[in-house]
C-alpha cells in the first residue's frame, strides 16, 4: 500500500506534448497495451501464484483423506497440486480480466517520474535517461504539484463512470519481499481472504472484493529494467460499456461513460482518455504546473524564452529553467 505521495511529479514530453498539455489543460491516459513496456500489466502474473499458494495450501490440507488421495493421484503430491492449482488460478484471473471479448477491464495510464528531492541535481536538471529518449529533438519536463493533481483526479472520478481510479508509485520486479509487503500488503491480504472464502464456500460473488486490490497491484508492477525512472502513475479504468448499458436499461442512474479518443502513432490509432477535460477549462482551473525544465539542446536558452511566452499567453504562473546536463546529439 502506498504510504506517502511525493510532493512533485515529473512528466517528460516533447514539444507537441508540452504545447498540447498547456493549451488544453488536460493530460492523456494511454491504453495500457500502448505503453513503453511490451508486457505492461502482465508482469504481476508471475507474482500472483506466490500470493495464491498459501490459500490453496490451507484449503487442501483441510480436505478429507479421500479428496487428498484424488489430488495426489492427479498431481503426484499435495505440494504439486498446490503449485499447479495456484498457477491455473492466476492464469484464469488474468484471462477474465484482460482477455475477454470485451475484456472485463481496460486500464488507461498516465506516467510520471518521481524524484528523490535529496538528489538536487536530478530535481533541478532531470534524468539523463529520459532526455536521451528525445535525442536531437530535445525534450521538456513538466513538474506538477502532486496533491493538487490528486484533487483534480477526484473531480474526474466524480464526473465520469470509472470502475476504479487511483494514483501510486510503480513497484519493480527487483523489489524485495519486504518492499512488496510495504506497497501491496493490504491488497494481497484482500486477495487471499476472498479466494479462501471462494474455495471454502464456492461463492464466487465475493470475488468482487478482489477487483480493486488486484488492479492496484497489476497496474503498478513493472519489469526491473525500468527502475531508474521511479515511475509514478495515474491509473483510470472506465466502467465497461456493457455495465453502463445494463444499468441504463434497469433505469439506474450512473455517471456518463468516459469518451475514448485516439491519436496516431506509427500508423496505429492509439486509444486514450482525455483527463480533466471540461474540469480545468470550464471551471477556469489550471493544471498544477509548478515548473518546466527545458532539456539538453544547443538552443535551450531560446527554447526557454519560447516556453515562457507560451505560459504567459495561457496565464500560467510557472518557473522555466534549463537543464545543465551536457547536450548529446
């Protein structure tokens, strides 16, 4: 479970992203399949059997001798049956969640980098690994106030139909057991308790209690190779259209369905959600932009001037600085 929020969040982008964010006063949440990790959301599938294994162990140990004999005949041992059934259950959970037609849930994610504020050089000048991603074109880091961004997210959740919506830091596959427990402990407990009840009673209705805990883990777990980014996320999962339609047919009142938009990337139409649309603009609010860092570039001072002009045009009070990291073509 996330213990505390960083004070500031860094969002790295190119000039088109910077201009779009400032002019629209919105952020895009991208469909999870189009993020920079080819196995996004899937990494937690490797951890799920470890979470389910203690549950199956307790349940199978309480079976009658005849039931245990049948398991041993099928799997060669009780220990093997616990191992295999835990894996099967994990696969089934992922299949139901993400592979249905339509899928049970489609997460959309907005990514940021958090920064250790004691590392003043990174806080002032950004991450070299992020700047390298923009190459000769150069990039920008938009720094947001986390608490104010979270308040906007609360308003977003009150305006549109979302199954779940939350913020959290990413936990990487290099995390120790202690770190996993610190971040996901409450979620893991909820998953285990619900599955234990299902296996004891056969009542699958209780699995509704695992929805939020499961997605809170799956959407915040990532391969260790991305660890330097110290990623922090906004995760939004719209209520499935069929659920909204069923509710409407019953005359129930639900919030309106969140519209899905698309942008072009490498010949593909990428789905995204336009977060805070009609909240920041119609209410004359502003995204909580506190500072913008102009990334390494031969003309970074000229770019600083242009960003200041853009902010002034849109009545945004934010500091603009330039990164001192040496430019690499």
